[in-house]
């Protein structure tokens, strides 16, 4: 049973037919991913599908991050050491995409960067060019709005930040140029990094116009990421923003959602139903989910790894998300991919599919989500206490 089967009962098969004789990135009616189609007068033939699980570079593009137990996974924090490690994991993603592809269905690897993820854009750009990767053979998303200021240090002085937020027009124009230089030909999606009500991004019409112009001139989709206990309110507010009173500004939203933090659920369904691409970050809550006793118990019930069940529980949600892995090793990546893909046995049923297609899986999913859910405010208090390491 293929990975598309788990969505057969919830997918709308009403995707508009594009204009003939061109390529389009549209919402795949099989699995909800942004897929490349060739449109002819009489039919649409699927050629490529973006992977539903991508690799986020937050933990690989810089020496420090808040994910737990980084020391046990990273042997070198030098620029050269981090780039070598990033290359290994990125290469593993490409290898997995090739091995999972079939004659009629090519999977496209997905990488997610940000200006504040240290040297993530530089690492990705150099990997793709040195390996002669065509822009059509990779999906790259990135973000603007934060500036990395830690100068490649893990430990900083008391109160000193690793990154500084600035959602001004001036910073957008500066950072979009930087992104263009590093990975411009590969970018498919450019996102506001961690939009909040306080940052002013939701009411700054000059920035909105600049983002719309970026989409028009560069052909990039425009999205935003959200954080904090008000993610649901931010999503709903962002959905209302239009440019010149017509086209909605944001094509996608990247949101924190996992077995612990479930508050954005209803807002994500609304965003999905409005046509927005749903991307989930921090699916393992920076590693915090992996010590959850209920997750451990239920993953044993399904004979899978805890990280696979945690991510599969997200992928099984009705808002049909794409999910980012925060892996820093090849083994972590392979395990994370096993949430949606049958890595060891292509003929077996994936964890995500079992959660929605079998009685046992449905029972596990319900128990997991009900038992692990936290109050959103407490979740974010605990997250803010995580130390950069």
C-alpha cells in the first residue's frame, strides 16, 4: 500500500486544472504535498512529489541550539566540522529520496534554512552546487527576520542573544538579497521567521507589498512561521492579510505542533481548508517528547521507535502537514523518515498509515494525543527554559 493511501478518505479531489502546456507547483490531490505537474489539454500527469518529511537546518547550520543532548551527537563544533556533518545528513536525505522513488513517482528532497541558522544557507548552497543538483531536483525553503549574532559560539554572556529579530522592510530587503546570493536559484518558499503580534509584521503594509513583489519577481511562494502560545491567533490573523485587497499574502504557515503542544490544531485545519501549505516544526519538541512515558509505551505497542510515532501522529492529522526533521545524524534522519516512509521494507505499511487505517493504530493515536497534551502556556515556558548547548 503506497504512502498516498492514508489520505484517500480526507483529500479533496477538486484541485483546479491548470492552463495547458506548462509546469505548475500545485497541491497534490493524492498526498497534499506541493507537487510538480505537467499539464496538457486533456490530462495532468504527476511527475514529482516533494517529500512529506524534510530536513530543517536549525541544528546543523550553527554550533549551538536548544535541542537536547547535542554533545552526544556532534563531535566537532567548528565551521568545517558542522559543514561536514551537515553534508552527511543532507546526502543521506538525497539517498533516501532516490531509494524511495519509483518509476512513476519521483520524490524530491526538502531542505529548510533560515538567515539566522548560522551558515545553513551557505552549507546548503555549496552542497547542491558541488553535487550539480538541478533546482528542479530539490525543494528549498528559507526564512528571513532573524539575524545570527552568536559569532559561532555556543555559550554567550548572561542575557546575550544568539539571534536578533527584525521584521522591518530594511531588514527584509537586506536578507532577501543575502538568501538570493547563497541559494537563490533553489528557493521555492520564503518565510517570515517567527511572526508575532509584537514584531509588527502583521500590520506592516510596506513589508507586505515587498513580499508580494518578491513572489511576483522571483517566483517564490511566501509563508510565515509562528511561535508561542498564540500561534492559533497568529495563523488566523495572517490568513486575512491580502495585498491590494485581492490575493492572500501568505501561501503557507510553519507552526510548532506536536503531541505536547496541540493548541493550533483547529487553526491549522482552517488554514489547510483555505488552501495554505501546512508545515510543522519542532515535531519532537526539541527532544522533550522522547522521554514521555506514554509515547514510549505506545511506540512499543506498534513496534516502532518513539520518534517515529511522535512524528507519525502529526502526519496523521487532518490538516495534512509536511513535517520537518531536526536531525543532526544520519541515523536520526533515517528513523524520522520512518514515520511516513517504509524505509526497511517498501512493501510494509508505514507508521503514519497504520495510525489512520487500522483499529489498533487509531486507538494508539487517540490515546497518545489525549494523554500527552499540555497547556500551551506551560509548554512555551518550558521551551524558553531550554539552554543553548
